[in-house]
């Protein structure tokens, strides 16, 4: 696996691979990799000649500085995981590489980014869309893979790619879950054993409740603080807090 710290070095590599006619799949991440990320990587490895992963904890998508400073960082372990997975390239850019303009230019969506997570995390999706547009341009990949756990993010990215005529196929992949039903997430490692048990009820309640109101009441009773439970895109989506940890999940409506 080749590791690139500089955007320009990556671009030189991609140019060379293009001349050879090699297709590329990209998986943008913020690191703290888990089996959910690995499932995206496995799919990309099947569908492309080369696979690239980026690890960049994007400061502009954190509305809360405390959340940013506590975001789990484990680059050495991630590099080891990626080497074993068979990924060809890893980009590990720093802030200056990604934001030479210091976030002067931004991608802003004016409707759906204000709903659900956007209503509770002001500016979050401006940061997500801006960094994803930059990463997709840099990667110059045929395909990019995102998890369905962040369903609103996936919708907004797919729509952005269409709106800006970007030359990449966005592929949404199913959420990987623990046996308890808890969606895999880098944030789960901040949960205590008792909170982990409580957290497993999040998915169970989203799935089994007859309505969003019923789910909200049941989640409240378990002890979650609730940002929202709402239905959209044929799914029931929710965001809840357990202590300092914010969890999101969604289920398909039957
Ligand atoms: O889903 C994530 O990990 C991040 O929001 C992403 C897409 C890598 C952008 O920073």
C-alpha cells in the first residue's frame, strides 16, 4: 500500500494509473476504521482495479469543538488494518493540503441539509459536502462508496454529484451491525458497557415501533436524549444521545 501525504503526489500517481487504463474506487473516511468501513473497501476491491482510502478528520463538519477534539484517532492501527485489507492507496492529507483557501469556498445545499441532523448540527453538511467535493475531485475515481448509516449524508452527496455534473458514481452500502443490532460506528468506542447495552435498543425500537412518535416515547423511556426520529426517503431515521455520545441510525419502512 502506498501512502500519500501530499495532494500533488497523489495526483501524479492517478495520472500514471489512468494512462494504464486502471479504474479506481474511493472510500473517504475520518479514520477509526471498523468492519463497516471494511465492507465498503471489500466492495471497491471487487469492482475496481485500484482502491484508495482517505483518512481526514474534517474540522469543518464539527459544529461542536469538543466533539472534534474527542474524535477517535488511531492512525497507526488504521494503516495496519488497511495494509491487511488489500487497499492499494491511502491519502493522509493535513488541513493545509485540503483547505489551502482556509474554507473560504464552500458547498452549500439550501433545503435538505437543514433537516434532521442538519437542524441539530448547524453547518455540519456544508463541511461534509465541501470536503467530499474536494476529495472526489482529488481522487478522480470512477466510483465512491459511502455507508447507509449516514443516510442523509449519502442523499446529499448523491444529489451534489448530480447537481455539479461530477464524473463519479456514488454507491451506498448497507449498514453493518453488531449482533445486538447496534450500527457500527467509530463513536461506539466511547460507550461504557452499560451504555453499549442501552445503545442496542436504539435500532430495535426504530425497527419495531409503529410510528415515529411511538419510537420517540420508547427511546425516551430507555433513557436516550433525542434529537429527532422522523420518516423520509422511505426510511425511519433517528439521532439520539447517550451521555456524551451521539448515535444515528435508520431503518427501511416496510
Ligand atoms: O462519513 C464520514 O466519515 C465523513 O462525513 C466523510 C464522508 C468522510 C466526510 O468527512
